[in-house]
């Protein structure tokens, strides 16, 4: 008689890795970070495909690098609108209002995950175009990525993170 014991699922293994690295909250939100980064890339590609059709003259007169910049600004614009709308409701989360230092709200953490995914995408974007945009911008967006990622470390104080949402929505 043999007993079959299955090991941990992939999800459980990933959660264990995040917990061991000190990113306890990220264990439950990492998928949204990656989906957000993917959505940013999708938006970039969509802008690249639709802008020549919708803004034929304006977009067509731009150089290749200016078109890339246009498409990146489309991503930034849509991210700004989305996070501003979502972040507004974070201010009214009961758990955060009750405990401004260590309160936890899945909704708030999802907003941070969307922002974190955007800054992950932005870091990869500026890494790819470092010759055109320079190291200064890469360092700037990487520091924003690290800041949003820090919201998932242990018991990050929520009152700082609430201010972080304000900065994220006004960053671009």
C-alpha cells in the first residue's frame, strides 16, 4: 500500500519564495504585477498600431524615436488615469482608516500592484532605450519600481504607502 503525497503547488512554492525573501504581501499580488506590466506592453503595441490610423498626419510626421516616445506616453497617460481612479477609493478603505500604520487592504495592495507593474514595464522600456533616454531616466523609473515594490515588504507602514499612491498618480 503506497501513499501518494503530492508536494506543494506552483502557487504555494512561489508564495514560499516571496515570504522567504521578505515580500510577504507580494505572495498574493505578484500575478497582478506581471499582468500590469503585460498590459502596459499591450497598450504600447496598440498605440503603435492605432496611432498611425487615428493621428495619420501628426504621428506620421514623427521620427521613429518620437513615435516610440508617443507610444510610451500613451501607456503613461492610461496608467495615470487608471491608478488615479483606483487610488481615490483607497482613501476610504476601512482597514486603512482604522490602522493608518499597518492596516491591510487587498484593494489597496492591488492598486500598488498595478503601479508596480507599470514601473516594472517602464524600467524595462528605459533599459531597452538607454542610449536614447539616458541613465538618469532609467534610474528614476527604477527607483519608482523599488518604491512600489517596497509596499510588499513585511509590515510596510500604510500611511507612507497612501502618500506613495499620491506620488504614483502624479508621477508622469
